[in-house]
């Protein structure tokens, strides 16, 4: 089996609906600053999850008391590209 895969290298496509699309957004919307991470997470569209928070260049797993601050970066994942796209126009911007 290994030799077959090494020689022929077949392409096996994953079903599109099962692929996870990662996006990072920087928080700049004043209505989001000062909110608890769990409240922000609950307001995300269906199929989108915030998986961590980057503050001051440090990634961390948020706890229930984590507060979102200006310029925090939220790595979002989801299997709905349309929902990830709507996020950028209303709540945050891609980090530079």
C-alpha cells in the first residue's frame, strides 16, 4: 500500500462541506471591545467558532472571564465560507 501511494500519489479530495476554513480577524469594532469572549463566541454565525484569542502577540485559550480588547486577534474556523465572509464586514478586520 505504501509503495502504491508513494509511486502513484493519488489525489483524494475531501468533501467540500467537511473542510474547515480558517480565518483570523483583528477586533476593531467598538461594540465588541470590552465584551466577554464567551458572549462574543455565542454571537457568531452558525458554523463559525472562535478557537483562541491572540493578545499582545500571545495565543491563549480563553476562559469564561476573558475580555476582548482592541486589536486582539481571533482565529475563527468554520465550514461555511459565506458565514466567515459576513463576519469581516460587521465585526472585525483581517490582521496585517
